C-alpha cells in the first residue's frame, strides 16, 4: 500500500478511504467489525463516518459500531486515521445541529463517547452553515484542538469560496484551517473541477471524493436495465455514455468500478475516494484493484470523451 499525504499535512492515509455509512442500516455490527478488520489487514487505514450516520431513526448508531470495534483493542484505534463529521441535527432541539460553537463542542464530545476514543483525527464540517461566522467556528475548533480532542479540521460539500474564506480567516487567527474537502466527484459528476478542485490545490486541501461510483451507476450493470434504474434513475439520461463506458472497460479487461476509482486516483489533488462496502466482497473487489491500476494518457483522454468535464477550471470554462 502506497500511502498519500492528506493535503498539505504530513498525515499519511491510504489511497482508499473506508466509508461506514452502511454500518447499522444495511450492515450488521458483527459484519461491520469483520469488514474493518479486513480493511486494516489490507492496509486501509483511513476510515470515514459522521455523527448522523445510522439511519433516520438511529443517528449515531454507526459511530457506536466503530466504538465497539475500537474497544476490542489490538491497536485498532492507533492504526486508524479516524474522520467523522458535525452539522446534521441529532435531535429536534434548535441547537443540536449546524455549526454554532456550542454544537461543535457538544457534538464532538458526543461523538467521542460513541466512538470510545479520546480524539478525532479529522473533524469535518458536513456542510456549510451560512448563519455561523467563521470566527465563531474557528474559535470552537481551536478549543477542541487545544484540548487534544481534534487534530485536523476538514470540510464537506463546500463551494470554492467557502474554502477560501475559511482558510483566510483561519490564517488570520494563526490556525492551520481546512486540510481536506469531501466532495461529490466521479466521472459523471465533475462540477468540482470548475472551482472547488483548483481552490483545494491552491490551498493544499486534500480532496476526498464521495460517491465515486455515482450511486452505483459506474459499477457496471448496463445489461440489467431494471437494476440500473433502481440504483440511479439518471441512467436513462446517460445510457449511451454508460454503454460506451462499459465497452471501453471491457476492452481494457478491467471491472468498471475499478476504472472509475482509478480515474479519480489519477486526478491531481485527489487524496482518497470513499468506498462504502456493505459486504466483505465489495471491500475486496474493485477498490483494491483500483490502487494498482495505471491508466494511460490515451485511456484518460478516452474517458474525457465519454464523460466530458465542465470545460476546465473557472473562469475560463464560462468566460471569453
């Protein structure tokens, strides 16, 4: 396993991030524990979760599953770069969500308790809170860092200007600021190439793509029309491109999912796409092949032709 630095930090993470959103709602606790054990055996040391994960009726359940796994010992916690998130409302009370200083600090303590650990390696804001001043947010985050509860801070679903504003305010406070951004990014959804990706590169913010297979659309199932529609209704709009895509992958002799992940790993600024296995088979399949799969310049050009990007970085993409 060749580990990568997370953005401008010295922290080294695996090129694949283990997403845990299915743990609880779709994957039982015992099976989730087995998947995490196997991930460590394979060298995957980067695990991502969120305080809201666990299903609409059981927010926090996923963190609890990770916590019982850590509690088994065997240096599990020490080996893992643990990322979780704050933003989503955990109750109906008005201050149990978003990014007030109060909620950031209380949500962090609650996550630590569920995770059965004393620190979070990467604490991510799950979304932008336009009502929260950046000085308030950074005051809370700096307090958590000073207390040893958080090491690094990241964002998720931010626009480029959010990333720039956040890091400029952090700089004025002599604080490290954002070191990562978790964004929707895959061959079908390439909007972040306009401004988010260039901003991340400029500020040394590592990009962690979520939904790298476009909700299963890039996983390879064009012959099963019913399943494709069930997985992602957008398939009908992308039918021709997906048929070309799967034919191209067949010519390469590679699974479509592996090629989709490998394409992301070839993109400058991307640290580690998130995979969200429900089963052991999904963990051990295409994601591992993607790490070693080298795509030629011609292959990357062909993929651009099948799934055109938004036209380059902004403002050149939409200005004279």
